[in-house]
């Protein structure tokens, strides 16, 4: 993992600014996918509405930039906090829901946010809001600057998510996912941990949304008005692998890079996305990270045949 | 004014009900929240255009051909995709229908393009007067057709062997299997009924919302609201829920402004779920998902 992070930090020296911009978008989706994974993969609460939190993060920083002249860094935190607060409230409202009902409820939330963006004049609907030039403390940011900003934010959030899921809180999340009754009878406060998971997950996705706004320098209900974003994040989690941070990295990259390389054939990208999704569900139901992990162990097993400790967990 | 909006609300609501009932039927027999239900209708609308305008079939023939092709599509989805993962958890089933959704979206965009196409008005939209209310003839016919389908479904579930077998699977799959009911076949039949309802929804909605790959996206959400109203279990509940959405959005559209039509459905879904997690009429729902 550390090698991967180092690679990300030296990469801009070798690639064009354009690819840096594409990778920046990938990092943003990875952050959002990790947010969704904390709720869906680790806590077992399926959400099809995180596009709503993404939009909240994006509009928070856009409006702050427009009316208060606030720069990127405070915008990032404000976007995360606003999304986290809304996530906290939604978590309380939907506390009693689970499974399919929660999925439909969160989908309704995403559409409600979309129609608010379309109808309330402050959000300027399809006209959209342009952001001021990206800067921190007066320093202007170009493509590569933003690349570093997003890469560092992503690395920081991956480390945060990693320590979260290894902490007692993370173990409480998985306990809630595996059996609510068993978790409750071992003294885990269901209400507290479900709401906490909702809040953290929404905050991460909100931060991703804020970065997205700075990356495109423009937000409008054209992007945030429907359910495509929410669905993309869920696809990233399912294709990459539930309850796996490496899975979210793979899934986020899948969701961004596949349509990009097929952007001239938009319909074909849709078809391929659907086919890959179904193939993954049919043949690798635990996701790409699990598939690659098994392949890796198999190859490693051939190389070091005879040694007995190959079966230890090499996924990270 | 109010009565008129009530009637047009019932007319649109009865079309949403076609989607909502199909969602409930498929969910309670297969645990699948079918995201592709709307796209079955969308493909149906495109097929109807092809049969009617390109191949110049007569109205009845085009209608029957559309019905058959959508049913075949739904059955194929079941046989090729859903059957292979039928024992997986519900999220897998749900995302698999999302995959189908992507494919149908892409294929129809590829074949027919992304621009919105108009659909000929089969029924006249000239208003007729019923008991002092002005209501368009198409609305009356839509209500009659949806009501007729509802009656047909009621008779199907009450009196035919296939219908009773479908209900048996809803109640208890294992017991049904032990009683010699061919579960796999009945599940396929459930998807076929879903396709049947989708074809009607597509053809009746097409003149109102026009034909495009994304035409059914918001209708699908409204179908979910109706389905959740019945706890994803009760067919009467889903019908009542859909009618209420139709009425609520028409009245909200009439008094608050047209842009609130869409918002109202989403506010309703959040409220219903927040206060009655199993739906207002979903008391019987027993299966945990």
C-alpha cells in the first residue's frame, strides 16, 4: 500500500496534465466509494442515495466560494461537515429501515436533493454556479496542483478509514452488519453505531463532492439532479468488493476510467458497464479485490510452493 | 377544479400502479428490487413505435407484438441472469438488475438514439364531460385499461392454478416446493407477468411522457413509492399508494406550481418510510430482507 501511495506522488512528473486531471477524478470517486463502503460494505446498510451527499458537499463549497470567497481547504471541510450533519439527520430518520426499504428510501433522498437543486433559486438549477479559481492561501492551483491536493486528501482518508475499521468502532460496524441481534446482545448500541456510520460515510462522500466541485470548477443540477452518481458509487463498491478498501480503489477506478475511455461510444460504455457488472456478480460475487487477491495468492503459492504460510492474508 | 385534478391524478396514478404492482410481484417472489422494470416499459414503447410506424402493423397487431416482445425480454432476463444468482443476497440481485438496466439503456440508445421521440396519441385527448367534470378521453381509457388489468390479475390470483402457485411461493417457498409446485417455472412466470404489466405501462405512458431511453426513470421511482406504500408486499397497498402519488402530485402541481410535481413523490417516500418503515398497508410483510 505504501508503495502505491509513493507511486501516486511521483506520477505527475511523468504524465501529461490531462491525465493528471483524469486521475484526480478517479481519486474523487475513490473517496466517495470509500464513504459508501463504510455504510454499505462494513455496516451492511445499503445506500443508493450518496449522490445526494456528494451534491451537498459540492454545493457547500461552491456557494461558500461564490458568496464568501472561501478557498479550497475550508470548502473541503465545510462540505464534509454539512454532508455529515445531513447524514446524521437522515440516519436518525431512517434508523428503523434496513435492506431493500433503506435502499429505496435513500434513492428517494437523492432524488429529493436533485429536485431541490432544480427548484430553489439559490442553487441556480441548470444554469449552475461557477467556482472561483482554485487556490489555497493565495496560491493558485493548476491541474497538477489539484492532483496533489486530491491525492493527499485521498491518502489521508484511506488511512483514516483503515484505522477506523480496525478500531473498536469498525468492529462494532461489522458486528451490526453480521447480526443486529447478536451485536445488540453483546452491548453494542445499534442506534449509536448506525447513525455514526451514516454520519462518517456521508461526510466522506461530501468531501469527495467538494473536491469534485473544485475539479470541474462548476456545479449544476445537470450533474447532480438524477441518480446516476448514487448508482455509480454503489457499483464501485459492489464491483470492487464490499468491506474492502482496496476494493473501493479498484471500483472507483472502474467507474471513472471505463466510461472515459469509451466516451465517444457512450451507449457502448453503458452496455459494457452492465455486462461487466453482471459478470462480476456471476463469477466473482466478492468483487474484484477478492478475485485479484486469490490470483495473487495462487501465483505466490506457485512460486513459494512448499512453504506453509502462504495462506496468510495478503490482501492488503 | 379540485375534482378535475383528482380525476387526472387517478388517471396518472393508475399508470404508476402498473409499475408498482410489477415491482411488488417480483420482489415478493424473488427478493429482487427490479431496477429494470422501467426499462422493460421503455423498450416496449420503442418496440411499439417500430411495429406501428416502421413496420406499419395495425394497432391491435402492433400492440400484441409489443406485449409478446416485452414478455420475452423479461423472461430472458430471468433465465440468463437472475436464475443463476437466485440464492444470492438481495444486494447482489438488486445490482444485477442494475446491470440489466445499464444494458437496456445502452442498447436502446445505440439502436434508437438518445433524442426524445413523440408517440402517436392512440386515444383522443379531447375532453369529455363526465358528471360536470371535463376529463380527457385518454384519461378515461387509461383508468379503464388499468382497472381492467387489475381485475384480470385478481381473477388470475384467485382462480387459476398458476396464480395460486404464485401466491403459494410468496407465502413459503419451501412448503410450496414440497407440495410439488415447480418453483423455478413459477418464478419465470412472475417475471413474465412483470413484463406484461411493463408493456402496458410503456404503451400507455408513451403518448404522455414521450419515448427516450430515460423516459421511465422518474416513473420507476414513483412505482417504488407505491410499492413501498404496500410494504413491498401488498398489491392493493401498491395500487392505493400509486393512486395517492398520482393525486398528490396533480394537486400539488395545480396549487403550488408544476415544478413541485416531482418533489412531492420524493417527500412522500421519505415520510412514509420514516414513520411506517413497513409501509402504510404492509402489515402482513413477514419476510426479513
